[in-house]
C-alpha cells in the first residue's frame, strides 16, 4: 500500500481483510473493466494466488506480476 499525500487534502485508509473460499475466482470488477476497456489483472482462483504468494519469500511485486493480464 502506497499513499501519495499533498498539502491540499488529507487521505484516510481503512484496511479491510477478507478471505474468500480457496475455490472462489478473484479478479477485476466487471464495472471497472467495462469503463476502462481493459483488464489489467486476470481472473484466477484465490487458492492459486495464495499458493503463489506464499511459495517464495516476498519479493517486490511478484504477486502482482503473477496476476497481471497478458
């Protein structure tokens, strides 16, 4: 999580943690893809994402690279 702050306005972050069932598909919101015309991330199983996340030591954006649409 990165935040860029300015002297013009404030920002509040509220973390929300969820844990879908391992067999649930996760992916970008259809409304965002429709609006932007492109999906930046692919739909995948939550279990596959978590297996990748915990398969190696955390190294930068490895998990994002795994989920990127090609």
